[in-house]
C-alpha cells in the first residue's frame, strides 16, 4: 500500500522566503526539497545515537 505524503505549511515573511529560495536556488534544489533536507538535518544530528568511548 502506498502512503500519501503529508503536508506541512509554514507562514514566512517575504524576507524569510526570499532567503530560503535563494539558498535553494544556489544548491540546485527546489524550495521544498531544500527545506525538507535542511529541516531533517538538525534533529538527525542532534538526536543521533552517539558512540561512547570505553
């Protein structure tokens, strides 16, 4: 069974949107791709299991 993607909406100022769009353009991605990739990076990095030294 194929799951339907969920939608996320955000309210931005024109300046915030322009900044994100510029970053997306420079990275060669769509605005949606850029925001999703970047939004996933922080929690993955912050909450990733860490290896403890023994």
